[in-house]
């Protein structure tokens, strides 16, 4: 057991001060009341406990992400991925896609990639949460990850959007960003849309949160009433789960995108290349990668990181059912763990739905755990790890703690958790849990709730 594992399973210390989180989220008068609103509607969105990570694991995550993106950049890979994608994914305007999310479980043999998401939510919320945790407790500062400077994150996020803009528009100045979803104010992460809007405004970019169904394609430009009169939509921060823009309500956005009249990020091509679950089959096919002259080191990293994934077909139905307890089933174009099933929980009825749908089967990788204090009771929660990335570079690590089959934000004591990467230490640890900081440590503060 290394230090990070020992702390995750033995440290009940809470390092979140709600007032610090309020200050970090409500940075403008327009954002006032956000924390109170979240407490009422999202009581389990934020965890009061950080998740600890070994520095070697962080290094492995970075290596895996870079290896994956080197493969995805290959013409042979793109030809294979786009052959099964909608026609709209063949448009390549230059942008890479903002806020890529790589989700991992920390298995006994290291991190294992569960999926890739092209519109990963939560980065702005997690940045605020990480800052609030880090500011909480002076006794914990020696354990905080000094190599991850949270201060420049806002600038990096804005620079990311400007890079997307320049990739398609060159030196033209970016004047406006529209943050879109269907009925955005009703979406679960709607507060993050408000944070994104305020981030752009602080950096001199006109921004608005808007309903994608109200976009209008006319006179060679895309328009929305949320922007000032006479101001066309220049860049769309796309939070839709209609990844191919195929729904009739998004026809105007689709027309403008195909015409190259608006910069859209993330976009259909990114989803086809990264987030289609069938791509995990390709990324794990060592013989195929070898035929593409992928380096032995990259292939080793991918074999160690990507669980075996296969297509669910009627021809292999009996064999898959027999092995179901070792498998996790996911829809090819799924997101947010919707219609995803652990094989050991399957009923015959659900299995029939899986066979009738378009699914992959992935080798089951049990998540690691985090011990947290829930109303005075030490409780083990599952955890997964998300790396928010841009162009193969990790911008922010965050964790999600939960109970049940998948992440759900309904677990007391769970939710988004900041990741603390520990300093590099020599050797492995096998300490009794009594030597690990607990809710009685200085960072727990009064009543063991916050510093």
C-alpha cells in the first residue's frame, strides 16, 4: 500500500469550508446565491473530502493520454473511426475540442481507462472546489500538489477557447461565445454554464447561455436573441448530447456548422474520433496498432491502460452472457452512464435490450475506494478519476465518489472531490490506520466538519 492508498482508506479528514467554496463560486454579483441553490437542488454535488493520488499514477495517466492521442492523430485510425461515423464527422475545420474528459478507475495494477468524453462537464466547478479545499487547512499544505498551480487555470481555459477559434479563424479576434444546451437552465450542471459565461466576460469576450433550439441560420450567419442585436454567433461552446447534431431542433446549428460559418467546440468529429465506445476496441488491438507502426512503448502503455473491449453481437451472445459477471456493458454513443450495466446485475430482460441495441462489452475494472465521514459514520465510497485535457495535456484532475453501479451525485458524503497528488516518496507503506490523519486531525476543525 502506498501513501495515497493509505490516506484514501484511512483518512476521515474533511478539508472543505463551505464559505471558501461560496467565495470561489460566487465571484460576481450575477452568481450570488449559487451555493445556496446548489445545496437545495444538488446536495451531493461536492464532497467535503479530497482524494489522494500517487505521483506515479499521475505520470501514468499523462503517458496514456498522450499515447492515445498519438494513435488518434494517425490517418489510418481516423479512416477506420470515421467509416462508422455520421457524415457530419468528416468535416475537419481545425478545432480539437475543449474539455476532453478521460475517465479512469484505479485498479490493483494501475489506472484503467473506462471511457473518453468529448463534452466532459464539471471542470469549472472542480477548479473552484479544488481552490476551496486547498485554502482550507494550513496543516495540509505540505501534502498539497505544488506542481499543479490552480491560479492560472482560468486563463488556461480561456486560452483554450481562443486556440480553438484561431484553429479555424486565424488572426481574427474572438468577440462572442454562446454556451448552448437544450433548455440550459434546467440542466443538472446549469450552474457551470453561468460560471463559463462569467469567465468569458471577465476576459473581455461577450458571452451568453442559450437554448440551442432557438438558434437561427440566416443570411450566411448563425444568430441567437441572447446576444446583442447585430452580433452573430462566432463560437459555440457546445454542451449538447446530440453529438452528430442530427435532431431536427438543431438543424440551424447543423447548417451553420457544415457551412463553416460558426466555430463549434466540441464538435461531431471529436466525438467520432474519441468518444465512440467502439474506438476502445481499436485502441486495445495490439496487432492492429503494430501494423500501424505504433511504437512498442506506446503499445505497452495502451495494453496496460485500456481494458479489453469487444462489440456485443448476436453471434457472441451466449459467450458474453456466460462471462457477464466479468464485463460491463455500455451503449456505443452513451454518456453519463446512461443505459450502462454491470454484467453481474443483468436481468434477462435488460440483456434482450442490450442485444437489440448497439453496445460494447468492457472487461470489468472495479473502482478503488475512499473512506469518508457520513454523519459520524466511516463509510467506504467508490471513486473514479477524471482528467480534463486539451490537446493531450492534462489541465485538471478531479474525482467523483459514489455508491451504486455508476457515478450518480446522489450519495451522501460523495460527489466531486479534488485530487491531491502527493509528493514523491521512496518505498511502500504499510502503516496501521491509527497513524493516518483522521477526523481528529487539525484540518478537521471544530466538530470535525471543516477547517
